[in-house]
C-alpha cells in the first residue's frame, strides 16, 4: 500500500511513484526498477528548449495535496489517479524566463522562488517563509536534503537559506553534466527516495566534491544512492509523488 507524499520533495518512507521526463527512460528505467519505484514518464515538453524538453521541473510542480502541470500534458490519467491536478498555461516562449514558471522549490514551510519568473502565487499562502531569489531555475538549483538542509551551487540561494537558519552546502565549482550546455544543476540531478536516502543520477567524479557531499549527508544520517555508473547528469529534477505506508 502507498499514500501521497504530504510534503513536496520530502518523503518519510520509501518512494513508490516518481515523475521523471521520458527523455531519460533508457538511461534510468533499469535503475529505478531495481529500487522498486514505479516511474511516471512525463511526455517531453514541446514548449521549451528541446535540450530541456525532458525536464520535469519545467512541466510540473508538486505543491502538497495537488500538483500543477502544464496544459500540454492533458489528459494525464496516470497522475490524476494519484493526486488532484491543477493545469497552468504552457510557456509563451521556449526560452528563459518564460519556461521557468513552475521552477520554484517548496521545502517544508518554506518557498524559494524568483518573483519575476515563477508562477508561485497559488502556493504562497501555505508557506510561512517566502524566500525570494535571483535564480529563475530555482528548483533545479536546489538539492533538498531535509527540511532544514540543502545543497546548491548558487551562492545567493545558499546565503538566503542561511538567513532563515537553514544549513546550505555551497559548491561553487560546476560538476553536473547537461547535454547542450556547459553544465547542469545539482537539484536537477538528485532527489529524495526515502527520508534517509538521497538519489543522484550518476557518480560524482570529483573526489573533493564527493567527499563534501557525503560528509554533509552523513551528518544528517542520509545515505547517497548513485543510480547508474555514469557521470552525474541533470534531468531537470524528479518528483517523488507517493510513498509506501509503513
């Protein structure tokens, strides 16, 4: 048996259903099956840059008891059977900042968002702390570790997190791969798969960065899971949707 994850990005038990862009199916399906996940493969978004078309965080945002998804995904019965859906208009243009409307990040009672780019009005009332940042690709830039901890390569986000008492591991050197770009983002290459496990799309080749991440996670009793034997790469986040009932 499973239930809806109540707090976005923060499952309390082992994840069952998880939303991921279908563009990454060939790379990740076997690894997800090994961990007994049931992936929901999100159809590629024709309204954004083709290089980012498989990025779930440009097409969907879990906000608690419901999920917001772009209109191009209508109908979406596989998701509707699990959670209430709210639809939002497709991006008007396939470029930044028009593509970043759903790229905000809820962490417990905190909302990280860029007021100039995000369509976060619907979730502001449910968040105690509203943290305005400069990065429009906010969710992609934040690896959610727990309710009070994040990993990011965005200095401004790290500083803003610190002002409200959160712990932020700041990693300034780029190390995430993203085809067609110089580099990707840590939030787009990682996601929680249980309360005590954080999955990474691939391996971290830089020993110094890997040691910093693993030390930060160990201090919080969280185990890193490297899904495949390939350098870590940005998939535009994944959205854990349900978890097993314990």
